C-alpha cells in the first residue's frame, strides 16, 4: 500500500548513509587528531596515529587477499592491537572474530574452523594454545604474532610480527563503508554450555546503535578516560571500543585484571569510566 508520502523517498546518497561504527574513528581523528587515544604502559598514541595504524592494518590485510566476508580472528588481551582490529578489520569488509583468551585449544580450533578464519592475530602469551589449535585445522590460516612489551617474550608461533605486518600497509589507505549496514562486522561465540559454541553475528548497524546507546545510557561527556577492565573479546567489549572512539576518549589498556594495577591506573590517568563483572 502506498501513500502520497512515498513519493520520491527512496534512499539515495543525498538522504541516506550506511550506519557503521568505523565512521567514528575517521571523524575523531579529523576533529581531535592530537588528543590522546591509547595508553598502554609507556606507549602513548594520539587519534591521528591510531587512525593511521588502523588504516595500515586494513591495507596490509587487503594486500594479503583478505576482503569482504572473510573472518579475521584475534586472540588478544586488552592491548592497542585489539582496539585496532575493531576498526582495521571491518574497514575492508572483513569480519572480526574476537576469541576468548581463557579457552583451550580444542575450543579455539572449533571456532576457527566453524568461523572459517583466514587470519589469526595472536598475542604471544597464548602462543601455545594457538599453535595447538591451528595444528587441528584442515586449512591453516595466516598467523600474525603480537609481541607486546608489557608481557615479555612469550611463545612465537609465526615468523610474521604484527608491527612488521602493519609496515606493509598504507597509512593513507582509502577504506570504504560496507555496501549494506546489515553486513557482518563481527563474529562472537556463546560459551557452549549445551554443546559446541554457537556463532553470534553482529552487523554494522547494530554495532553502531549499541555504541551510541552506551553513551546515551551513561550520559557520557566528550573525552572520557576509559579503563579496559572488561575484556574486548566479550561481546566486543559491549561495543565500548566504538563508543569511546566516538566520544574522542582515551582507551587505557589493561592486559589482565589486577586490583593494584587498576587502582594505580585510575589514579594516574584520572579514569572516568570502566566496566566489569561484579567481582571486579
């Protein structure tokens, strides 16, 4: 059924834009390029620097043949690389699968196989688990090691280092919005209490709306200082990687929950927001 109000109201480039949270980092880097984006140990990066790194990641992945609909898994704690994956991966239409770092090799192998991961970006802390998981796969994904100075040496799984991989990419890479806001942006998994874990897909529109909903419900002002006590692998950190970026805030990274470290970071960086389980 039509009415007079249906006339000439079809979506066009003049009246409709795809809703995606990857839009947030472009605006923040443009408007607040020199504001602090990431704090991790002694590392400090601005929004312009972080945006460049995300574009490098997108470019490097594209250069390896990764594109729309391909799954890129991340076995990472709350470190800068994990934040960069939340933007760099979907910039090329690929889908981020943030893996639960507490799982064993069998569970990780199932997820990698089921999700058809083409790439695994893994912190060396979880090198043994990734090595054992990948050994169970019929098709081997590209493995990229993240050597985080806040952890130590860890176990090397691949000859390809994350920083070297970023160096392959173009910091001015021209990424594109998804063709459809219903395209997948991330793949998560349930805990598998009734059998194998079940895949749960987020789309760009849903992630965009949830990210903005976080800000609305919390009445969050611009430039929050957010401490990552909540795992980014858990429902994509409840979409706060995108929320804090939209608000031109500062991501204060935390590899693992440690009460003394949390209190130290709160005092040192004047943390305004954090999330976590009640026990935290």
